[in-house]
């Protein structure tokens, strides 16, 4: 049986090429000269034959094909209507293994790019099994929209003669218009440059950090030339190279933290820290804080000479807490004090209060409500907060239950001085749920109302078989004064309206309700023992608070006055507010007459309540 010989067009070309090679083993096209040694075929541009430099005006055009399958040698015949060669197709199918191997090295220019089939645009060679790209990468080059200077941030301090470190880099916000590989340079010609390379994977916004390399040579402002990205017209990013580090020391005694700090509100140019620095030798400086609860401060520059200088650190970021916190100031000084601590004063958010009670003996009294002004509870007040507004008020227990249930929004603080509004079971159940959910409650008892007060205390803190509250027995007079405990770290005794440790609180009438047994996690503010009641158990309390349930207790809802004449008079009501300012007042019986601080103590209690409400209250802040 004779074997059929197959002769393809490619085979015919190969035979012709072999015949030429037999006549002349080395061939130059475009010139009569002999190719370089070791070269079978050389192409010469006759338009520039006198110049061997790379200035030719013509090149080699490879066959342009439409590849359709990475693993087929002749897909251009199978899918290109311009070359319908069914014979070649049949021959290829019948002799695929032999043709695949014998055509290793075949080079074509593919005009079709198909990512699904892993086919790339451009030069491809057949490696014996599949088509492979000649390019170094199939990804291609990324393209970006022009970059504005506002999208370029210079990070770190650049010091003459000091090698760049990890903190020296440029941050560039890019808009990717075409994914691909990129290389970005920023060249300064001052001993240091910036370089980065990578891959942009998708169209859209992208942030790139470009590390610095080298050592700044001269003190100057550099405007690096960018390669790899285009800057918008007029944009010229600036990098300042400063003198070597100064010798200086921080003065921690005169630090000022400026501006308003509110949780969730980004800092502005008004949020700064200023402090004095004693400079021994001029030079550059870098003073900053670590990021603390979402914010940081930083400042850098040059001290031109020795002496005292004031430095301003500018803040950035957004506070994440509702409480004041310390922040550490750090420096790069080579000599002297290099660290201080400053307190960042947080402004509490806008909050609301509700009032239960009636008349002069409640917070519904105009004199007490006048204390909730901006000077006391406002952005620049003694208690810094955005605002403190009344949500509702009720003069009795039933009205309080209705008002509470009819308002979807719950008050951050309830001010309940119970004159005319003794607690009952319904109000107790509501208030128990309220404080257990984080609400802050300030309560003042009605004279001789121990039975109803036990309902309230048992409802909030759990039943006590001995009951906690009992009516006072008046031994001498109905105007007793009780000394406030000397606990300077108690936030209600020592608050924004004064340190009241060792001073006095006064009842306003016979019948103060004392508490004989405090619930767990409670603190006594004033004992029920007084100069007129020396036999009273000092463990019994007339003023106390509980930190678990944000609860403050006064044994009497004392009357309030608003005249300056009340201050020096021993008669009248013990709580005095003049133009909204809480005042001390002379008060008490002949045996125990003292200056009482009912009003400042009440406002310290409210200040404590709003801080608790802001951090862990019933409403999220």
C-alpha cells in the first residue's frame, strides 16, 4: 500500500526557501551586502543604507491573522472567510500532531483579542502546542485621568542630609480609565525621588502610595516632575526639604486645645493645639500625636533661632467617643523634654430632658429651668454640649406615664422631683424599664412619703424585705442641714459647678425621707446624721447615687428661689438660682446653721446625668 504524500502551501514555501539557501546560505533583503556572521536572513532599509544606527524608516510586517483558538495551529483557516481553504483544514485535522511540532516557531500578528480564550493582541508564536504572546505582559499599560494637586499628599518630613524613611511617601488619588500595569516616578533632582509600580485592576478610583528613595541634598522646596501620570494644568506638587533637626524642649504647662470636638463630626482648621517650645539650637521640627479615638494633631517647620517659640498643631480625623480623653504629644527633638499630654474636651451631642413634678419644688420652676442656658449647658458652657432642651413635662404620675408613652423619642434625662407626683406602680414600672435601658433619672422625694418611695426603689433595684426608705424623725427643727461627704473624686460632689466636698445640703421641711440601705454600686453623698441628729446612723443616707442605673436620689425635693436677697438670709428655700446661676445660701436652724449648696449639687447631678446619657444612655449618641 502506497502512502499518500501531503504537500501544503507552507511546505511549498519551505522547499523554495531551502533551494534559495542552497544557492546562498546567507541572504540580505534590501541590500547586496553579506549579512552579519551567524545570520541566515537580514533585512536592510535601503532608504538609509549608509547609517547603521537605529534610524531605519521601514520595518518587517508580519502576516495579520485572526486567531480564534489558542490551541489550534490554523484557526485562521477555519474562521477567516477570506481564506476558505477546506483542503488545508482537512490536512490539518488528519496530521495535527505532526504539523503542530513542525511549525514550532511560526510567528503571526493576531488582530483579535479575546480574554475568555486567552488570546492576546499583537505578535504570537506557535510553541508546538499553543499560541503564546511575544509581549512581556498581556495586561497592557494602565491609563489615568489627569491628576489635580489636591489629590496629591506629601507625607513625612524631608530633612537635609537625612535618608528618607518609611514615613516619607506621596499619596496620589487616581482615576483609572483603563486597567493595566503602571510605573510612576516623581523626580526632584535634589538627591531623592519617588517610585512605584503595580497593576490597576479595574476602572475607577484608586489610591497609590509612592515611596521615597534617597537623601535630600539641599534645603529648598522641590516641585517633582511626574512620569507615568499626567497632572492637570498649573498643578505642581511641592515637597519641602527642611534643615537638620533642632534642639528643643516642650513646655507642658501652657498647652491649649482649641476648637469644638463632637463625636462623628470631622475636625476643621479651628481644631488645633498650641504650646510653647524652648529652642536651644535652631533647625527643623516635627511635633505630632498618635491617632487617638479617631483624631490626631501634627505640625512641622523650622525654628529659625534659639529662644521661646509658639507652635500650632493642626487636627485631622473624626472623634469616635463622647468623653474627654488624653492625647500624647510627641516630638523628634534631639535634646530636652520630648513628650506632653493634653486633654481633648469633647462637646456632648444635643440631648433632651423631661420634667415630672409641680411648682417651686420641681424642675418645672422657672428658676431651675433657667439654669439650662447656654452658659451652663451649651457649646461653650460649663457642661459642653450642643444643646439641652425639654422634651415634655408632667405635673403628676398619671400625666407622666401618658407623656412618656405618647412620645416615640425618649428623654435622655428625667428630672423627677415628686412634689404633687408621688410614684405609683405604673410610673414605677415605666421608670424601672427606663433606667435599665440606660436612661438617667434624678429623683427628689416628697416629705414623709417613704411608702411610695419604697415602691419606686423596690421596682428599680429589686424588692427588699426591710424596705429601704423611712421617714425622718425631726428632733430639733424642720430645717436640717447635712454635711456632704469629703469625696473629691465623686463626679457629683466635685463637678463643673464646684467642688462641694465637706459643704452642706439642706432639707426644706420636716419629713425628709432617708434611705437606710443603699442598693449595690451606690455611693453616699450626704449622711442622714446631722448636728441636730447625732444619734442617727451615719450609714443612713439623704443624698446618694447609683452608677449601675444612672440614678440620683435627694431625700427632699427642696423649694427654689431666684432672688439675690435669699442668699444671705437664713430663711426661705434652700435652693437658690440667680439669673440661672446656682448659688450657695445661708440656711438651717440655730444649732446647725450653714451655707448650703443645694443648687450647685443639683446641677452637678444633672451634669453627671447627661454625661452618662451620652456614653451609655437610652438613646444612641
